[in-house]
C-alpha cells in the first residue's frame, strides 16, 4: 500500500475518532442541560434545594457523618473475609461428587436457596432483635455482632454461587487428569480446580463486594450507629435531608472506584482470552 494512502487512512481514522468524541460530549451536555432545566424550573425546586442541598449543613455535618462511616468500613471488611471463606466452603460442598457426599450437597443447596430467597433486611432484623431477646448465656448481645453474622450469612450464599460457576467452568478433563495422577477428589479440588476457578471469578466477586458495602447501611435498622443511622439522627434533629446527600456522596466515592476496578479486571480477562484464542 502506498505511503500516501496509509497516511490518508490514518488521518480519516483519527478524524472519525475526534468527531465521535465531539458528538458524545455535545450530546451529553445537551442532555444534562435539559434535565437540569426541568429540575430547576419545577415549582418545588426551591424547597427541595433548601432541605436537600444546604451547603452550610453539608460543610458543618460532613466530618460527623464521615466519622460514622468507619463503622460501615469495619463491618464491610470483617464481613467480606467471612463471606469469601463461607462462600467458598458452600461452593465446594455443593460441588462434591458421589452419593456419599449427598447430605453435604443437599445441606448447601438448602442453605443457599433460603439465604438467597430472604431479604437481607429481614435476616438482619431476625438476628439483630431475636437472638439478643433470647437472653442465652454466653451469647453476645451486641447488635453489631449479629449484623455481621446476618450479612455474612446472606452474602455467603450469593458468593457461593459465584464460586460454583467458576468451578463448573473448569473442564472435567482437568479433574480427570488430576485423578489419573493419583490425587483424591478433595486433592483435585484443592490443587487443580479451585486455583483456576477462583482466578476466573474475581470480577464478579468484586461486584458482590460492592453490594455488600452498600448493604452495610441496612444495619441501621437494628440500631447500629453507622453512616445512615447518623444521617437519620441529624435529620430528626434538624429536619434537613442534606445528611443523606452526604452519606450518598461518601458511598459513591468508595464504590465507583471499586466498579472501575471491576471493569478493568473484566477487560483484562477478555484480552487474555482473545490472546489465548489466537
């Protein structure tokens, strides 16, 4: 191909890319302008602005609400560790072959179905209020503990299904090859199947981590003082909803970067699969 034609093709390619960016930017500005105009021109906007977007309250209460967010972080980090371990255990139990392991498979299936079928808030309510009310000796009454247990129980079921999808994505020949080398069923799962399966499901596990992070706000309904509960307390005292806006901003600052990490992991895995297919 002549150099002049190559240069012309490269120029057209760059021009089309620049035009696409310009069009996308212009359309975004137009859409945002229209939405902004509709909101600002609505009859109730002055009142909404006063109670939801009070800049003075935002600055004054931000540190207080941010400090309460440490409870959400603590709950998330502890629950995430237990969820990853519990979910993996459930997935392994559900994936064990043979009639001798049927009770374990059945128990895992029942647990996963029940926990995925119940709303998270209901599980948190039952454990957070029900267990301490029993007054059992040696059983902690701290609602933070039972909030941690409830989130772990619910999200372990979801994560178990993610792990199971990863396990089932491994070709049976991998297990057969391991067994032909003398490995037992448990050893094949431990040394051959699980390492490959876990690597494949890291992106969806990150998605579940984002969901768990957001669900930490549900523990406010059993009295745990975290970011949402602190916003409620301030709202009850001031009749201003700006604290909820602060809580939303703080959650977004944490969860959006996590979502972008998930996108990067998915893109990386796609590039690896395309490179391996060539």
